[in-house]
C-alpha cells in the first residue's frame, strides 16, 4: 500500500511540475485558503493563549502574525507551484517514510 501511495504522490507531483495547476484550481485554492484562515482567526480571536502565542511568534521570529494572509496567498502563481513541485522531485533529496507496526 505504501509503495502505491508514494507512486501516486510522485505521479501527481510530476504532473504538477509539468503542467501546474489550472487557473480555476488556483482561484479555488486561494478562495478556500483565505476563507479557512478567516474562520480560524475568527474562532481564535478571543483566545488568550492564541494571542500570546502570536506575540511570541513575533518576538521569536520577527514574523508578524497579523500580516495580510489573503494578499500573500493571492501572490502565489501557477509557476511558483510548478517550481515547488520540481524542487520536491529533485533526486538529490532523501525521502524517509515511517511506518507504524
């Protein structure tokens, strides 16, 4: 089963690296990701632990947790996705799969 799943994933990555996502797929992905992020933020907006964790992220990494996620996601192009798939498929990477008995 693991060999079949890895084979399917590699086939999908190869197709993505050659053809990339279609414009409609990109639009749907952006809409979904922006909506999901908004829902997550809304559900956590009153959570003290979430706000504290967000501030610690800012202090530790300099990454602003309140950045404009929608704008960032909207800047990702089909070419970016193709290039990422190509990087993942490079043969100089080691893939390790853990299996629980």
